C-alpha cells in the first residue's frame, strides 16, 4: 500500500546490495589485473577507479547492516506505520484521465 511517505520511510535491501557489491568487486579486481597484464593502462585505471567506488559502497552497506534493524529490518520487525494524518500532500483537484497518445489530425 502506498502512503505517499515512501521517501521518508523507505527501506533498502542491504543484503542484496552487499552481494551485488561482492560481484562488482570481483569483476573490478579481475578487470584491473587483466587490463594491466594486457598492457592497457587506461582501462586498468578505469577498472581501478571502479574498484575504489565499489569498495566505498560496500563499506557503507556493511556499516548500515551492522547498525541494526533500524537500517536492515529482519522478519520479526514490522513495517513502518503509515502517517496518521494521511498523505503529506492533497490529491489533484480534478480526476486524471489515462494518457491517450498524441492528438490525431483528420485530413479533409
């Protein structure tokens, strides 16, 4: 159920993000080594920069995982309650119609 407060109460799949970091780290290390051996210093440097970015992201993900259920809730932690006063903004003043494409011109 959408409540309109998702930016404030959203949760991240940190464990999935961690494993994606592991996958990216493995490929960045492999790419750096392979391009260095192949004599492509530009590509090796690009993979090295990617290696640093993935390492920084992994450190941040691990920090949030270790901070506990506020950042990474388990199965026993219920979802955040929606705000009691309703959505944070009013809806549109008129009913919206689905998009029907560009206008069609009739030729005489």
